[in-house]
């Protein structure tokens, strides 16, 4: 009996059931690699709409992780790396609200490009200001209080006690100003994310609270996950910092932006 005749003798519902079983069997299984790919898809998506801040933050966290892992503390090289890390971090936070603004305007007018060159050149004053502030903060962060006191006493002939007092004042002022600018930049970015979402203020605030909790929870989990990975892969304990840097730069930061800037339906399509 031919195969066609055999199929004709089988009831229709059995054929359909047999076809469904075959479809189920051919479905790709969700492996660890597939899940990791979906997680990092968030970074790839954010990189398209926030190319400057996403790349700068990822590079900053990578350098932070690998510098604490492979470079001896106290060396001049680590001070240069610390300046670069801080400058990139501040530059990422400073450019985020401008990218959020462009994203909001693009949705309503469709007139903005998301190429790195366009973002940097369209507002040169903001680009220069963010870069300048990042380098200044990076230099201040890399130079210890003791080094700064020594420079003031040695090269500016300032009394030792006055130098100590001046350094403490500069440190407190710079720290407070950095916090204000950081919160201001994040606040502006959130405002444009809210305007773009077209949701109610209450719902957006609730979403912000939930995202904030998830952010810190994910940072805590990153410590546990990276420690477990370092142990399971038989790495030395210092590899923990490098893994955490990768997690913060390529997972925590981009997914935080996604939760604020996208609806749940849009997030499901990405992941």
C-alpha cells in the first residue's frame, strides 16, 4: 500500500494530532545560550536609541571591572584608568537626557537621527560640558586627598592646615554638585520618558518605583551571580569584579532604560 493511501485511511483528527506532535518536536529548545542572547538583546536595542550613553556606560563598567581585576592599585596607570572610567560614566549620564529628548521628539515629529555623530554635533555645548565635567571629576577622583594636599603645600605654598581644610571643602562641594547634576540629568531623562509614554503620572511613578527596586535587586543579584560564576568556572576570586562590570554595563543599565522608556508589550518583543 502506498504512503498516500495509508494517509488517506488515517482519520483527519489523528493526522492533525500527528502534525502537532511533529511541530512540537521541531520547536527549538531554550538553552542557556538562548536566554543569555535574549538578555543581551536589551543592550543591542538600547544602543540604537541611546548610542552614546549605552556605549560609554558599557565601556566604563568594563574598564572598572577589569582594572580592579588585573591592574595593581596605587600605580599611575590605574589613576589614568580611573579618570577615563569616571569621565565615561559622567558623560553617559549627561548625554542620556539629551538622547531621551531626541527620542521623544522623534516619536512626535520624526526629525531626529540616532547616529553618534549627529547626537554629539547637534548640541556641541552639552557635549563639551559633559566631557569637561567628566574629566575634572575623574581627575579629582583619581587624585587622593593626600596627593592634593601635597600639591597645594608644595607648589602653591599653602599652609598644611589650610590645605587640609581647603581639600575637604573642595571634596564636599564637588561631591554635592556631582550628586545634584547626576540627579538632575536622570530627572530630565525620566521626564521625557514619561512624556513619550503618554501614561498617567501615577502609573509612571509606580513604574519608576518598581524599576528602582528591581535595579538595586539586580545589582545585589549580580554580586551573587558573578560570585557563583567565578566559583563554578574555577576562576580566581578577582574575576568577580570583571564579571560584575559586564553585568552592570550590558544588562542592568540598558534594561533599566528599557523599563522606563518602553511599554511591557514593547519589552516582550525585544526579549
